[in-house]
């Protein structure tokens, strides 16, 4: 759980908010000319970044407005909150992106699951 | 305070409840049914002059409310306000606002029967709210006339402080809650206040969140 600074309401608990997916994905203007594959790309495919990620949040119980957030998905550090329609601000995030120093690519679980051959044999 | 819960045409969601108090006047919980409630949507530039003319109230800034003897205006979002007025005044308010807002890109909706108002007052009111809410309810964190849309247990609602902490009898808060959640929240508040000697009310249906 973490505290989020709503651009309208101020600091509120995460439980008041709903996650609304990756930010800055524009809806195609001529969807009638798109192939199924292109449509699927728009609807389903997300970058699923580990690290600095631009995402939308919705203040469900407060102002009920959407806004954007730059969050480090590995550490949950919130680097910036900005309004819909604005470009993400320039921020500096420290790499490697997790406290444990895991790789910034791939899932955190895989990174911590790497064991030496001796350890595998022992378990 | 309006204690009416039944009229020939309507019945409040808490008509089966009576006001409850903890010993030594540390806490009082009651329902104030049938306040006129009107949602105003639109840009503040458009809504401000009309509301001022009809109620005499200025539009509140973000997370605040403004109030007179008879009316209160709550900020809900940058383009949304909730106007509260005396019982049975909603039709007159709607008509007066319609005249003032004629031709403008705004919306007014009568939500009088959507919410009811729970009134929680007394020196222990803040601590009771703390058992159900994630808000910063320290007197410096939530001040008179402040407004917050939030959740209380499983029920969402709007909280506004209507009486100062320094007042005789302690602070008072209004909680606007949906009709269907009102009984749950009434009971949940008595449950949260049991440490102060409040008798517990049991919900008519469903169960409380154990806290
Ligand atoms: Zn908000």
C-alpha cells in the first residue's frame, strides 16, 4: 500500500484509487481499417515495464478523475503525478531499479530464483 | 436539526433507527434525512455566478466547502459541486438554478434521494471516524469546512466537518452516504465507537467488517 498525491485532492491512501493501465496509448482514429492483429495490439499489448513506467490512475472515491503517474514498478517509488493530456516530466530514476539490485529486465521472481547448481541439488 | 424520517411520500433509509449516544456526551450519532441535494456539473466560471445568485454562497476551492445558515456547497471535483439545502427545497432550487444557468453548458441533477446524511458529533467523533477511514483525521489534517470523498469500511461517502473542534460539545461531521449503505455505515460507526461506551447497533441485513 502506498500514498498517492491526487492532482485534485492531495495525499490519499491507495485504497481510494483504481489502477487504469498504461498511459499514453492513443485510441486509433480509423479502427474500421485496422486488421485484427493491429486491433489486438492496441487492446491487449502493453510494455509491462519493470522500472520507470507511465500509467493511469483513477481517484475512484474522491474526485473521480483520471490522472497519470510515473512509478518505478520495481520499488513502488512514485516519481511524478501529472494531468491527463500532459507529457511525462523528465525524472531521474536510479538504476538498477530494485533494492536487491536485480536486473531491470524480466520478472523480479526470476531474478531472485537464480540458484547455483549446488543449491539446486541440495533442495 | 431535521428529525423527520417519515412523510406521506417518503421514508428515510434509517427510519428504523433512533439517534444514539455514548455516555457523558462524548459521541452522538444521528441521521438528518431529506436535505435537498443537487449535483452541479460544469466549469466554475459558469456555475459560480448562478449559485451565488440562488444561494448567496461562493464556490468553494478544492477540498473545501462554503456554508450559510441554510445551505452548504461542497467541492467534489474540479467541475463538480454538491449543493445542500433545507428539506423540501430541492424543486425550488432546481427551478431557480435552471433560470440562472439557461443556455450554458452545465448540468444540474437532483440527488436528494440518492444520499442520506449521518451526523457524527462529540469529542470522540474524530477517533470514531479513524476506525473506518484512511484519511488524516488529525485536527490539523482535516479542518472545519474541509471535504473528502473516501471510504468508510466498505461504504463510500463524503465527509465534511461542519462544526469546529473548539465548539461546545466538540466537533461535528456530516457523512453523505448512499441510501443502501446507510444502515451498514450507521452500525459500523457504533461498532467503531464501542470503546467509548456506545451501544452497538446490528445491521438489518449483511454483516459488519470486524475491526
Ligand atoms: Zn482526487
